[in-house]
C-alpha cells in the first residue's frame, strides 16, 4: 500500500466516468490528486470539481494545486470547501509569481502575496517545479510560518535534471520539517531506459544519504509515461518485496505511506 503525494489523474484528459472508476479502485492508503492548472481554460472550475471528486472516494484523498498562477485573478477564499493540502507556485516556466524549473525568474511580490494566503489557510507549500533560486526564495519567505514539501522530484546526485533536487536542497527541506516525494518519471531517473529497478535504486540512494524519515512517494502517475514494472499501484507490492532485501518492513512502511500520513497529521496538531 502507498500514500501518493502526486497523482495527475484529474488533468489526464480521460473521460470522467473512467477517472472515477480508476480512482475508486486504487489499492492505496491515500492519494493527493493534483490539479495542473497551467493549460486549463478555467482553473477555478477544475479545482472546485476536484473537491467534489475526492469527496466520493473510499480512502483518504485530497487536492493539490500545481501552479498557483491563476490565483492572480481570484482569491483562495473561493475554494474554502475544497480540501487543498498543498500548492506549488509555478509549473516549469516563470508565471509572474516565481521562476519555474526551466526559467531564471525569482519570487515576486505577487508570489509573496499568494504564499501569505497559503500560510493563512494552512496549506503546505510545494517546492516542486521551482528553479533553484526561487526554491531558496520561497524557503526563506516561509521559514517558521509554513509547512514545506516537494511532492514529485528525484535526486540530482543520481541524475542531473532541472526538476531534481540537489543534496543541499534536500537537506534544507529536511531541516524545515519537510518531506520529499520520489517521482516515477523517466527523465528524472536516468538517461537510459529507467524501470522499477531504477526507482528502487533512487530510494536506496536517498535512504543511505539522507535517512528514511523524510522520504515519501510522489509518483506523478497519469502525468507521465509509467515505468516498466511500476505501471500501477498494485506493482508497489512487488517493489516492497524487492526492497525487503535492503530495508526492514518498518522502514518501507515509512517511505511508502507513514511519513506522508504523519506529515499531513500536522494540519490538526
């Protein structure tokens, strides 16, 4: 079983009835469904629909906002009834709030205003998709005031990619009490043809370098082509068995779901 920090089903383009069928039958502990707003004509309606969608699922689920750019034209108050657990300022480009991973922008005054709204609403700030300078801008602005995480990324020490985190970024996030979701994204993991074994190797590299207390799962499922051997959540059973050669079941539980559950429990404590 897994608690997934980042599933893109809601903006996958699949028909509504197919999305509902798939989501209701996920063998998971919990899922956070991201709403990728960058290319949506009506991000506001998509977020509201997402709130209705997750309310009908038979396991803990909630919403994440991927790219807060649309909040320049509306207020977060409009989504008070939507269970939003985290939000990222950008996608890969500079959107006037901060610099995305493929840009050189910095955190702006408007970005600070929206961060202030997220802090007031007790919504965690997702550092995924920020470039390195904006990453530290946001960390500095939020210090001691907001919960931070990075929902879907991988290790720059294993694979150089603008979306992956350096050792210093991970250490900074851990020091701030954050967690890191390891993404099952091909280009994040290897220049070759990554598969479930590559994903396992990233888990072990993270565990050896940073410990297991901050590591979680953020697959990016339905937002990217699946890895061979990790095509759906049921495959995490196979991954658990293979990890059992290197880690205890307690350690695997922490990575697969307990770290995420503990992190979000902070909302009520």
